[in-house]
C-alpha cells in the first residue's frame, strides 16, 4: 500500500518513486502548495476510493507518513 501511495505521489509531483519515503514532506520536500495538495487529494479519491478530504484535514498532513496513517484510519484494507 505504501509503495502504491509513493508511486502516486511521485507521478503527481514529477519525481522518482524511490526518492519518496515516509519522512518526505509535501511542502519542503516536494515543493507542494495548496493547489498541489488538493490535486493529490482528488487523485487519492480516484485511486483508492477515499472520501474527499476537507481543508482542515489536509493541513494536518505534513509528511507522506502522515498521509499514510490518515489513509489507514479512513480506508479499509
């Protein structure tokens, strides 16, 4: 699951999947802005069937690991 998430993030941000770890930050590590994060949220909805994330939830996700934990809490594997 984490590998699939990293691959999706790499595709969204135009980086190599191997460069993404659980400690990778979206803003500092990937240069994401709020639009990028909304785009990523929509890609997650499409790829994993997640419900739409609201702005407050998105703001609490700093690293790829944070997003992975959020997904574990909100998706059934």
